[in-house]
């Protein structure tokens, strides 16, 4: 079995476990809404709520409805859920390949610190800039590029889809870049994995890891 196949098998297997958890949560949420509809007598499905006026919504929820509740129910839930599943898997696969390469290259958890920060930095930066852009300029160039860069697109593009300012071609391009980057990082990770899994007692540096990537089979 080739290192690329081993890496891909580990990543996909664990990723599907996480996806199964999210699917169960979605199913349980639907069951809870159905039970509330039957017990309380209020139809809380997104289609029904979207057709209600603000006055009807206020009466149906005992006078506690507001614009925020209306906005939540009017979100494109079908597009959000389907996009979430795609970006969850893509983002998970991408970062799992990087973390698997780091785990194979080091002997102890303390040695991983020097490699963890560069991997976590794009994700943290994307989360911070996305939160800032939502309140300042949600349709600006910062949100566009964050939604295209594979290391930040799983966060930024979902926000754009929820706000309704993401074109179909932008979503497709973002997903394509995410998949291609995942395949590339998995290949790089497998090269590091092939050498690093057999290395013991030697402190790994970035220079050493680049040498492993260039090693010929």
C-alpha cells in the first residue's frame, strides 16, 4: 500500500465519522421541530414561517418574535446545509492531511508546537477577518478572497452563502480549489509520512521536512 493511499484512507475514514455525527444532529433537530409542532401546535418549518407576516409570527410565538427570529427562519437552509457538508469535509480533509504530516514527522507532542502555529494561523485569521467583515463590509474584496483561499473558504464562503451574496460560479470555484488543495496537501503529507514515520530520536526542522518531500520513491 502506498503512503498516499494510507494517508487518504485514514483521513476519509475519520472524516466520515465526524460527518455521521453532524447528520445525526441534523436529523435530531428535525425530530425536535416536528415534536414541537405537534405538541405546541405551531408549524415552525422554514417554509411556513417565511410565509407569515411579522404580526402572525408574533402571535404564533406568544409575542416573543422579532426580526432576528424571522431572519433565522428565512435563511437558505437547504443551500447552507448542503454547502456545510461539502465545506466541512473539504476543510477537514485539508487540515487533517497537514496535521497527519506533522504527527508523522515528530516524536512527542512538545515538538509539534513549532509546526502547529503556521497551520492554525490561516484558520484563525480567516475567522477573525470574516467576523469583522460581516459588520463592516460583507460584500468587500476581503470576504471574496477569503472565500476563495482553501485554508479560509470553509468559514468565509458559508457566511457569504447565508447572507445571499455568493454567486453559483464563486461557490463552484471555491469548492474546486478546496478539493485540489486537499489532494495536493495529502500528496505532500504522504511524502513526509513515508520518511517521518520511520524517523526516531531526531529533532525535525522545516528544512528537513522539505528534503523528505523531494525524496524519490
